[in-house]
């Protein structure tokens, strides 16, 4: 069984403070992933993570999401890459220390974009790593763009490209929020199941990120998952809070967790 899981930038970093990892949270999440893998030896994972306070601030400062053309913008894109890479190194080290055989597949080194969309990623090496029992890791990163020069490649965008080729059973999106709320911003009521028809009504009620987020926040994540699910019958995505102790382990094992299922 193949599952894609993303650890959101809001969960693994303090997005109100530049370049601040929540190391204890990352360590707990790594332990939960290790426990799930031990309980389900047939569980294959592609791990993704956001950049949080390690990438969004710089990306916003240099306008990388809008394209790259001037010398200053190219230097800015290199800085966004460098800072995002700092967080990825932390993730790789912590998960390796938890006994998980992670291997990084950087979107910036192997991907190509066009007009802000991911149009190429090395999916065959990822497949081979999975067959070898490894856990491939992708993350929010910069990418060279054939039209714009450069772009931001969100983890969800990389997941979308890889999912079409690797066919995961589920996509799990772990963040701070308990799911998609029907009463945003109070956030008292979580929608258990969200379909495309529901989204037409609720779209304007779901917000973006409270802090710097050049990839659009919750609304963008929901729309991206619905777009992907529309092309892959049977695929479902689940948005939940990774703050709750044990939630990630249970979600990976298919056990009950509060959150929002996104399905067609």
C-alpha cells in the first residue's frame, strides 16, 4: 500500500519566526511514522514537507513565485533554495535518526516547470527507491521554469505529478488545523467529507495562511487535491492536525482521526 504524506510547514516550523524548526514536533512525527511502518510492513511512503519559515519569507521577499528574470531575482531564487534546503536537512537527519531509510529527491535538481506548473519530475528513480524499501522525500522547493525562468514548486504540486505516475492509495496532509472548517475563521466545526460539489459553496469561506505562504494556504491545498482526485478515480486526500499525539501514526494505519476527507 502506497501513501503520500505531507508534513505542513505550519506544523514543523514556527511560521511567525524566520528559520525556526519545531524540532521536538519533527522528532515526534518521525517516531510515529516509524511506528506505523513497523506495524504495517507493507506500508510504502513518499514523504513530503513544506518549507514554512525556512522558505516562504524569502520567496515572498524576492517574488520568486511570479517568475525570475533579473540578476537580483536569480540571486533571490538561489537564496530561497538555500534556506528551504536547510529545513530539508533537518527533516532528513531526524527521520534517519528514527530509523527511517529516507532519501531526498529535490524538485530543484530534477524538475522542470512551465508557467508555474510542474511538468517534469524524476518519477522512475522514486519508484525504484520505493521498490527498495526506501522512503523518498520531496519538499517545497524552487524549480526552473521554461516560461518564467524560475518558480516555487509546492509539495502538493510535486505530489500531484508523482501521484499520477505512482498511484498512491491516499494522500495525507498534516498541518496545524484539525481539518477544513465550515465556520472559518472561528474553526469550531470540521467538515468530515468535502466533495467538489461542496467546494463550490464553501470556497469563499476557506482562508489562506495567517503567515507568509506563497503557495496559497488551505484554499489552494483543497483545490489542488480536488483537481488531482478528479483525474484519479478512487484517490482520496485527508487533511488533519499533526499536533495531536498519535494522529499521524493512526492516519497512516487507516485508523480513525478527526479531519476532512477530500473526495470526488
